[in-house]
C-alpha cells in the first residue's frame, strides 16, 4: 500500500478543518455577544416594568435550544467518516479554533 496517496486527503482535511475551526470560533463569539445583549435588554425592560418575563417558559426555551444543538452535533459526526481526512480535519479544526 502506497501511503503517499493519503497526503492530499490529510493536507486538505487539515486546511479545511483549520478554516472551519477559526470561523466557528468567531461565529460563536458573535452569537454569544448578541444573545447576551438580547438577554440584558430583556432584563432591563423587566426591571423598569415595561415587560414581564415568564421565567418557567424562558428556562424551557433554553432547554429546547440545548437539545437542538446536541442533535445537530450528532449529524456532523456522521459526515466526517474518512480516517485520513477526518483526523487531519479535527487537528486543523482544533488549531483553528485555538488560534481564532
């Protein structure tokens, strides 16, 4: 078996993983910031009496969001099936996520 045939898979997997990892970290930061601003604005409006917050419904909403993210994560695992591509993708993703 000639191992040089796996070099393009490893290289492309690493580069793609690095870019996606970097972009995912940036996107997570932006989404977390926007969610934080939204929640702070709701708390401020509740404090001054403009709105009232149903705390039970709000916590149920956050629980549903967590469950949907877990389901999405399971589908991604099925997409990365090639060992040579998948391993280098994960290494690149980790480095890209760390550098971002």
